[in-house]
């Protein structure tokens, strides 16, 4: 929808085809965080070591579902190969630039009278309880400050001072004042309403079955109900984008990172700043009168079954940091789950396909799809309209693993 926003602003006629009803997916159930702080990709040497330790814990925050599928094995090998200090250093400036661009665009969007949503600019707290995590996060803060993303190392008392209405029990924390947050559904619905008003057509509950190509271009997008002819095509189908571009003879290494979230009523006004509970990889975000609690990353599963052990891990982690919060595992119907589109190197796929001059891919953002959406939409519009790019996109090329 952000791509549609910037394309229609430039005078394009836009149609969005969605296999669902436009009210589902990770854009709705995520933690709502806008995170320039997240400049270090998921694929790091430290994640490999932690992942091995977490594999056998049913409540662990990171898990790779064992399987013999060729796609999962290929993804795992590329993740392992990408998790080097050298690759992390190369990735940081690219993630920084797209995150800062997106943060600035969110500010612009929040001030647009056509969009009715609130952007809360209160920063983000990274909270920890162990000496090992403290050491890691202080080093990460130094990296962030060196890259131009402000990070402040806080004592327990300084953390508590930022949250005067909620007891916090931590060893310390890192505060990123440049981060922000919003209520995802509020933003998504505001964006959809504005796009409809501006003439963007939404085609819901239709799955793309095929593409008709000729002369290095997609000529038609075919669903079971109809065939559409467009001048250009954007593939932004989240975790299902890999299957879509496979129809275009493109291999896009990607796995679904399953995550869960649920709402805790009546506490949202007590907590001011969103936080990541680092030792447990749990996100806590105030959303009006409620708190959204979310977490886990289960690679390799696109099954809708709720794993209550993982939800229990989220519920049990939160009171260790916020002792006043008594969190029960909610009923299954109150638990949201979604599949984050994860690339092996932790960088999104944004770019034009080599052999099809009118196709742009925009997917693979992992946990930062909402955070990076405006920047991605802006970059997509610049690619399709042959305008100078707001940043260098070479690191995000969708065929970089070929």
C-alpha cells in the first residue's frame, strides 16, 4: 500500500491484488515499532550461537523447524554463510539509510491530512537482565552511535525514570530516542481509506495463478477470475512472494518467520515507551489503553497451528521485567500469528528483475516490514518511474543470491 501511495501521488493508476481481504497479515499484528535502531541484521555470528542453544527449548524466542525441504536447507546454508562480521559491517549502512528514510517519511505521512493515524515519537527501550546481554547491547549501542543512530546506555534508575508509572526490574537498558511507534491497524486502515479515496482499486480474495510474459515484460497478471494488463508489476506479497516470482523463473530464498502477539487490556496508559525484552526477545508496545505483547521467530513453518508453548514463553517473560504486569496465556482465539518474510542475510529484497524490465520486487523485510514500508514504497515508485533513487539499492537486489 505504501508503494501504491507514492505511485498514485506521481499520477499512476494503481490496482492492488490481494489473496485475502486486505485485513490480514503481519502488517496488522506486529509490534508497531518504527526502528532506525535496528541496523544490525538478524544473520549475525551471535545469532548462530544462540540459535543452537534455543533449538531444543519449546519456549525459546528463535527456532528453526527441522525439515528436509530443499528450500529450507538452502535458506539455512545461506543464513550461515551470511552470518559473518564482515557481512554485518557491510549491511549496517544500508539498513541505517533505509530505516532513517522510512522514519522521515512516516513523519511526513503522519502530518498528511488525508491520513488519520497517530505517530508516537517516544523512542525505544532495549531492556536486559544479564551481564552477557548487557555487554552485547553496550557494544551494539557503540556501533549504532558510530553509524549515526543515537543510543544512550541507561542504568536501572535511569530506565525507571523514563517509566514513572510502571515498576521496571532490569539490569539496565539502551534507549534509542529516534525510534517511534504506532497502532498498526490504525495506520493500515487509514492508508487503505485514503488510497480508495484517491482512486486506487483493491481486488480482494484473488490469488495470482500465473504471469503472461513476452518481450522481457509481464503482459498480464492472471487470477482464477480474470486477467489484468498493467504497464508494470510490483511483487509485494510478503512471505508468499517467493512462490509468486518462481512463476517468473526467479529464485528468491525466503522463509516464513512465524511470530505471535496478543493484547493485554488496561495497561497501555501506564507504559510510555515501547520496549524489547532482550534476554527473551519479547516486544512490548503501548497501543492506546492496551499493551501488545509479541515475539518468537519460528523459521520454516507456514502452518496456522498455534504453539501455546511459545505464547507461554512470551507471557512468562514480561513480568520478569515489569513485575506489576500479571500476564496469562490468552484463549487461542485471542492470539494473533503471522509469517514474517525472512531473507537469509537479513536484508530486504527491493529491486527490478534482470530479465523482466517492468517487474519490481519488494519483500523480505523480516521483522521490519511495517517499519520500512514507506521507504520501500518510495523506492519502488522511483524504480518504476525511472527517477533518481533516494538511496543505493545494490545491497537489496532480489537476485543477489544467484
